[in-house]
């Protein structure tokens, strides 16, 4: 049935081609017929002219025989005049003697006749008495008769051509109309079948064989539907139930990139509504960064040969809100191994990504926090090792004391860093004790002075009188002071000055200390983010390497665990001032 249907559709298309081809053939035949008739008529007309010229030559030889020249001219003129007046096809007649000299020509007496001469015919004048050539006769033919006959013939043939062409066109148009009407019936039936209306019947007496085949097919489909729809629906529901219960996201797309099915896990991962996702192009999905994250990868998938992509699915990561999702695209085949689309499997790897970030954070934090004490230890030990003979015993004891203090500080710092993830949870309570913050500041200034001396930087410490003891966790606040001092040295220019101030607030409720440098400063747009985790200012001015964790830990220690506040004031190419404010009041449960 399908072959006959497509043959019918194809035949309808060919009718127009046959119409054009038939018209060209008829026109060619008409042109050939007119040309052939015209050639025969031209030859007949030429033979007529030759015959008339020969007869005129014979008559002239008899008329002009043994007559004086003047009388001969008069006779030829009368004879010529008679012929020209009675025959409209002759334009002129000319008589010549043996020497090719004109005896008489009608051109002088009938000048208008020579204007439309079509062709000339000449014949010799032979004397009957001795068979000698006495001259020649030339007759000019204007072709009026042949033109009149030719025009009438062409009109007749053209009329025949028009009649034949119209007849052919009417037959062809009728045939096209018939074919189109039958085609429309079959097309309507196919549309009904395609919409699921199995059992639809066609009625046609003209194409009974094709109609019967279509009706048989429709009847078989109807029976098949009745027998299998319920089973197919059950199997589809089972498949959908399995897909919906899978913890990973599954998206099924057809060969035209339209989302056919998406389980609840996929919709949740991508944070989309089913009505706005299913039956739409997968390339139009926009991730949390405003990018069409599937578009380029699907193009890459389609550009990869199926035998390669089937064994190694295309993998990539996307961001959807706060989720990190791993996506894998695999081709989908029918039972006949025909490519029918592809499946995208989504796996939520947010936790794994966060674990990797924590690992990186830990490594970066260790390198950042241990750099300063390790440098101090290395410097003091190297100095003692290479120049011990130049120092007295008192100086050596001071060096060894500093080394011991830094070693203990390093041990404590390692323990603190190992507890970093525990501190990040916010459930840790740091035990505090009333301590002399002035001594803590002086101790850190003296400890880090060796780094300042390398850049010829002077550290000045200014403090108010009668500074009270402050409830702090010495180890964690020590880390804050060392971080601020090391940053001030790191970002200061050689030969500049660092000022450390310790003062009591005007309301006497908190103790504040500040670290002011005269370094490269921080641009205004970065100040709000300077304490964010991992945030770093990278530009032509800030080229010093770092992890971006130091100030984040400082802020967390001061504000989260000491209930204080840290602020920063800065201007590019002028310097920065970090101020830490610590409350004097403390919860009794937090004291040692």
C-alpha cells in the first residue's frame, strides 16, 4: 500500500513535467511542419519562376526574330507590360543580347516593381532556326504569391497547434484534478491514522486496489491497537516508574534534541519545572551562570562517531544553583540498532566537590600558616650555625629562646590548622583567659622583626597607658596578630614604616589594636570582599602569592569566637589600616 501511495504522489508531481514536455514536443512538431512546408513551397515557387522565364525566352526568340532593334524594343516593351500587368509576382523583366548588353529593361518604365524583388531567374534566348543563343531573359520575382500562401499555411498550422495543445492541456488538467482528488482522500486517511484513529475507511471507486489496501492496513492497525495498547501502556508505566525511582537524574532526548522524559531526580538537580522542561529543546536550558551548558557538549556529542561515543560516553560538569552535577551523554538505539536519540545521566557530585575543596583548603592553609614560623626558625638556626663564634653566650641564649618559642608556636599552630574543619562548623568554643594583650603584641613584633629587617621596614609600637587585661584565647589571637603583621610586611614597600597601636575605646568597653602599613593598599571595590574565603586581589599591583585564607581566619577568630569586630581602611598606593576591637565583657562559661 505504501509503494502505491508514494507512486500516486510521485505521479502527481510528474504530471506537470509531462505537460511542459508535451507542450514543447507539440511546438517542435509544428515548427518542423511549417519549416518543411515552407521549403517545399519555396522550391515550387522557384520552379514556377524558372518555367515562366524559359517560356518567355522562347516567345522572345520568335517575337524578335529578324526585326530592327527599335521595333524589337517596342515589341518587347509591349509584351513585358502585358506580363507585368497580368502577373503581380513579376517585379521586372530584362532582355540582353549576345554581348550581355541590355536590349530592353522594365526597370526604367516600371521602377517601383524592382523594389521588392525576392530573387532573379535567367534563361538564354535560343533561335529555333539555327539553335544559336541570341541573348538572355532575366525575370525578377517579388514572392507575393508564395508569401500569401505561406502566411495562410502558417496560420492554419498554428490553429491546429493551438487546438492540439488545448486538447492536451484539458486532458492533462482533468487527469491532474482526478489524481489530486484521490491523493487528498488518501492523505486525509493517512493523517487520521497518524493521529491514532485506527479503523478509518476510505471510499473510492476509481482506485479500488489502493483503497482496499489502505482499508486493510487500517483494520489491522485497529485490531493491533485493541490487543496491545494496554500491554504497551503497562510496559511504559513500568519503565517510567523505574526511571522515576532512580536516585540519579535521567533525561531522555529524541533525535531532534527534544526532551521526551525527565525523572524527578533530574528535575530536582536542574531546579526546573516539568512543564517548562519536557517537550522543549535541551540546548535551551540555562545553568546558574546564565550559560546554555548543554549546547556545546551536545554538538560535541553529535560530532563524535557513534562507535566511539557508544563505548566512551561524553562526560562534563555543570553548575545548577549550589549543586555541582556530573553529566554523561550516551546514544540510544532501537531494537533494529537505529539511532533514535540519546540519554543524559546526571550525578550529584556536590559533596565530592566540597571534599576536594576542603582538601585544597587544608593544604593551602598549612602552607600559608606555617610559612612565617618556619622562616623564623630557619633564619635563627642558620645564623647560629654559621656565626655562633661571633655571638656571646647571652645572645646565643636569646636566639635559642626564640627558636624554642617558635618551635612551640609551630607545634601549636599545626594542631590549630588540623582543627580548621572543626572550627569551620561553628560548634567549637574557644576557652579564654584574661591576658596581657600588650605583651602578646610585643612578642609577635619581636618575633616577626627579622622579616621586617629583610625589607628594611621599621615597626613602631604605640600604646595607651593602663591597658587592662583582656579575655582572649591566646593561641587563636596570636595567629590573628601574626597574620596582620606578616601581611603588613608582605605588602609594604622597602624602607617604609609599620605602626601598631593599642588603645582603649572611649566608652572603655573594648580594647582595640590596629596595624597600619604604608604599602600598595587595596582598591575600594575589593574592600567588601577582602575577608571572604579564598578571595584574593590579583592585578598589576597585587602580585604577591597567597591562598586568600589568612584574613578569612582572622575575621572568623575575631568575630565568631571572640565576639569582636575587625575593620579595614585602605587607599591604593597609600596603605592599609586593619583595626581589631575586642570586648572586655565575656561569658563566664568561655573562661578557663
